[in-house]
C-alpha cells in the first residue's frame, strides 16, 4: 500500500469520524432543546396550579366570610370544578416529568 493510498484511507476515516461527531452533536442539541421545552412547560403548569390554588383559597375564604358552612364551602360547585382542574394539571405535570426522565435516560 502506497503513501497516497494510506493518506486517502486516513482522510476517509477522518471524514467518517467527523460526520459521526456532527450527527451526535446535532442529536444532543435536539435532546437538550426538547428538555428545555419540557422545563418551560413544567413552569407553565406550576404557574397554572398556583393560580388555581389561589382561586380556590380566595373562593373558600370569601364564602366563609359570608357565613357559609364548611360543608357548603367544600361542596361548592366552583371549588369542585377548580379542584378537578388541579387534578388534571397534576396528572399532566406527572406525565411530563416521566417523559423528561425517559429523555434523560436515553442520553
């Protein structure tokens, strides 16, 4: 094997390695971008949960100040609806956390 042939083979190997590195870097960047998007979604869900908790608390305090019984506060239609929304958001948050963990484990 001549010098030029070895040089040609080394060049091909280098280009192949470079391509693999580029593919790996691009894949890693996409994974990190997806994790960032998921973290942003988690923050949005946390903010929505915080807002719902605030709404529930304000409604309960307002009803109690008007003299409603604790039972009426607990079974108030608006509070029940808000609590259902909390449950849905918590389930969404849990699923998103699982998805994030799976993506991290793939790396």
